[in-house]
């Protein structure tokens, strides 16, 4: 069994070093497109920028008023690169598109999930990932961790269980709670990913061990292991 996945969202310029820390890939949304398309020139050029920084999967959020419109957009995205997978909101026509894409061998994320009912419907539509919206649900007064745990439990015996990937995770503490609730992964912006790597205890003890290491170098006790005393 593999560890839960960490997916990154945000500007491709911020991603190369972080992706190399073992992240699963990139997830986009239409708000990110709105904010970054002016910088890159268009959504297509933004997608090309993502493709330049990784060979990992990239999930592209699309939208539309009908199943056929969603499929048309999805196919146009896939013509850019087979590395691009598809993310679609949890609506009736969205679920129909997800099911069609699944039958074509395309991996999908079903986004905007706020209930167990929606998650089960997405699983039956053969979504690859189900995305419960964590921070927004918390802001509405709901309990996103309870939802994550309920989805994980309800789909535990599902023949082709989709991954429960916590989305709109806007802080390190929400990421930790989602993972503790059994999420198969989290989607975070790069700033939140950086927060996830930090803890006051780590900083304190790293400082203690670094001072001990520096003392060993100063005293010449690291000779022969490619360490150098400080000037």
C-alpha cells in the first residue's frame, strides 16, 4: 500500500523543486486559470507551461452546460497531451461525462463534492478521484473530516474504489486532519505544501543537531567523510 498522495496547485513557476519531493502531480481549477491565464497568455499556454515542468499527471478542470460540451472540451484538452487528465464538477451532466471518459481510459477527478450521496454517485460513474471540498465545507459549518471518513468507509469494499482526494485544503492543519481521516491524498497550493513540511519541534531539534555537527567539523572529527570545518 502506497502512502497518501500530495498533489500541487498553483503557478507552474513555483512547482519544479516541490514536485521533485515526491508529489503525485498537478491539479488545476478554473479560478487558477482565471488568475494565471493573463500572465501566460492563454489557458493553452498555461497548460503547456505545466507540461514543461513535469512528466507527472496533470488534472485539468473544465466546465460546460451539457455532457456533450464537457466531452468536446475534454477531448480538445487531451489532444494537447495524453498527460493531461480531466477534472469535472459533480453535476448530473458532469457525471455522465466522467462515465464516458472513464470508458475511454481517461482518468478523472470529480470535484465540488460536499456529501456522501455525491461521492457514491461519482464512484458509480467511475471517477478515478473523488474530491471532497474541505475548507469550504468547514466555512459552511460542516465537518469535512467526518465527510472524508464517511466516504472512505462507504467505498471501502467498492470493486474499483476511487481515491478520496481532499480538495481546497487551504492550511496545513486541514491537510493533516484530512489525512488522519483516511484521505488517499490532498490537493494543496505550494504555500500550504511548504507549511506541511514545517514544525517548531523539527526546527528546534535540527538546530541542536546542526550545532553538534558543526562542532564535530570544527574539531576535525569529520575527516574522511567529505565534511569540512567551518572557516
